[in-house]
């Protein structure tokens, strides 16, 4: 117990330093009306379009690399090179943390792994103003403890969690939690700790809604996943709902090409010629093609491994764990890694609506390994606000 507490005490600056790393900076936002936890994802409205990109650099031996500058990185947004700036540390900003725990399905067998997390929350949030909420889910999400400044209350809530019913509606729980985080003060950085199995079972949130939600303005997701059953891996990923059809599919065009008059030529368009024209443009214009590929990759990731995919989308980290021992080891890794992310930023010019593909790489440093967020979302209202 003491060992775990000492390991996690280093996380005080970890979450504190990393929460701001995901997506479009909160300071760049116009105000967003609060949404109910179960509502559709709220559209983002951005004025200055400051996009933050977290990056972790290590040697091939796993050692952290320090002292790089913005000039050591190259970034493209939908294939377009972007000038970069290295953001200063903001460890003193307040933190809002949503802890999302699966209690149903296979999550019930892991509830004992969280009993030794007493005093962890004080270490996670650090010595800054903070608010912590506890959310559980099985076939639906539930708010067990609303945002509180008393971490002891949150600890007691986690220690007393009860087994839920069948189901693992991970995307619904993330949508629920991030909507609650949106209602916190705008100057609070936001983070999610997600403890779940890998395959979603029973969510009503569509794939497009999920991608938009997890690419929320400044919510970093740290995921700890345990394996789903073989049956779930085989069957459940394909059951994620796509009401009305998602905007992108991976089926080929019908005979005659993407602008064929055959209404079934473009399976993405669902008979809508304007959508069909956009899909054709994406075949001809590289930025749109890259955006489409990013969407398909995100969708595929959510079907294969939800906690891993959402961590990658937001610039957080994902770890598979089997028991309390492996969970402890992974938390140590996060405590070492998170304070040492490089926070890069850029201002995209006339950003197109939808998912954007980010590609960050190092200049002439093949001996180093780089990991970074790979996308962000721009809603159609964003482009209108910048004209």
C-alpha cells in the first residue's frame, strides 16, 4: 500500500501537466452551453483555432528525451505543414477529473483491483484546485459521486463500488463523463481515468458521436483495459450503432465511379448527391482524403479496442492490465511519462469541418521514438466563426 502511494505521488504533476494536452485549447473557445450527460455531443465553437498536440519522445531503450525545441518537430494537418510553437508548463492550473469505472460485465471481477487506491486521488490531482467525479457503467452510465473537492469522498465511493449488470457500454460512459466535464469552469483542465474492458457492448452512442466526443477540446484520456471475452471480441464490435449511417464507409464505389448516377454508387452518401460530391473531392484533394482516412482509422480503432483508441485520439496513454500489480506498474509509467510531454501548438488556416489527420515527426532523429495525438475535430460552426 505504501509502495503504491509513493509510486502515485509522482502523478501529482503528471495529470496536472498533461490534462491540457488534448485538442483545441480551452482558452481559445467561445462559451459552450452546458449539455445534459446523456445528450448528443456538443458542437465546438473555436475563435482563435489554437490546436495543442502532446508529444512524448523516448530512446529505443525507453529513456525519456529532454531539451528538444519546436524546431526539432515537423507537423502536418491534413497533409499541410504547420508552424509550431512549444507551449510553457501550466502545472498550476486547476483540474477536473472524471474517473470512469466499468462495474458490469467483466468489470465486476476487477473491482477488487481498485481497493488499494486510497489516497491516490490527492496524488493524481496534485496541489492545485480540483474537482473529482466518479462514474460507473454496465449497460448504461451512472453518476456515483458528482464533482467534489473532497478526494476522500471519491476514494470511499470507489472502494464501495458494487457489481453491476451485464453490458459494457464504454462509449456511452465516455460521452456521459465528457459531457459532465464540459460543465466545469472553462479554466479547468480536464482528464478522464477509464477502467474498462476492450470491446464495447451495448452503447447507443454512434461511432461518429464517439469520435467527436473523445476529440473534445481539452480532455486527456488515460485508459487501463482488461481483455474482453473471445465471444465479445468476435461479435460485439460490429454492433456499435450508426443511426442514419455514418459519414464515412470503407466500401468501394459502384461501377461508374464515385459520381455515377447510380444512387448506390457511393455507400457513404446514402443517396445524397452533395455528400457524394464531397466524397469524390476527397478522392481528388489530398487533405480531404487524409481526413477520411483518419476517420476510418478512428472508427476501426473503436471497434477493435475502445480504451486504446480513445487514449490515442486524445494524446493520453493506454495500458492493458490483469490485476492490481500490473495496474500499479502502469501507473508508475504514467507518473514518469506524463510530466515530460512536449506540448506543441499551431493555428490552422481556414480549417475544414470534420476530423483532421495530424502527423507529427522528428527532424533527422531516426534513433528516437515519438508518440503523439493523431487527430482533432472541427465542427462546421468553427469555419463560419472565422470568416
